[in-house]
């Protein structure tokens, strides 16, 4: 305890005591330019000065951020509209329908399986084309409707049981919604 008191006393005796001067309040509303004429700065000059200072101050941080950027094409995460419009072209993925039963199309029978469904308007009538591994399996004439069948997606294809002998195939896209009732093969 003695050492601590001696230490405090030593600090108080060796440190100069500074008092605030009243003169600092004399220049409160005074001229800060030093008599020079004020120069107006454009936005571009201001931004350039800020970038120059930022590059000096954050030189290493900027370099590390450049190293961490992924190589290749840039993805603009805030522009989802661009991605949606790209997905609606020729490379758009088609909705997939999983048929749990064999369906009868005239003389042909479409087996159980997964099919990509492409909806088109041909001669003002909706047609549903079924593809498997990029190969056209069948085309089904459909009926256009305003019903969206309470689906969560805009682009969809599914089926609904219609009694014991038929299945209702439903399709929806940005262009139109349609349905087709087909017979189940025995």
C-alpha cells in the first residue's frame, strides 16, 4: 500500500497541470479559412478526393477484397429480374410431371415415369408436349383455363385423379394455364 501511495504522489508531482485557456472561445465564430477565398468543389472532384484518400487508407483491405472475389462472370444478386428473363428463353427448364399410372393416348400407351411438359399454343389451341431425355414422347390437346389450381409456382405441371379411369393433367405458365383429361390404361 505504501508503494502505491508513493507512486500516486510521484505522478502528481512530476506531471504538469494544464489549465484551459479562455482564449479558445474568442475564435468561436471567426474565420476558419485564414483569409483565403472559399473554392466550390464539384461532386466529381469530391468523389475523386474521397477515393484517393480511401485507396491510401484502405490499401491492404482493398487488396484482400480483390483476392477474395470469385473469378469468372459476375452475378448481380440484387437484379433478380435479369435472372428471371434469362430463364424464360430457349434454355428455360420445363416443369416435370411424375405420372404414377400408364395413360392411354389413342393406340399408344405412355408408361409410368417422369416427363418434362412444354405447353404451346398451336393454331389457337393449347397443346402439351411430353418429353423424356430430350425426346418427344407425345402431344396432348388441352383446354385453356384461368384456373391456377392453387399451385405455388407460376410454371407448373401436375396431375389430379378424375375418378377411377381418368387423370386430369394440369399445366401453368406465364402465357396460359391448361388442362387435359386422359384415360388410364388397364
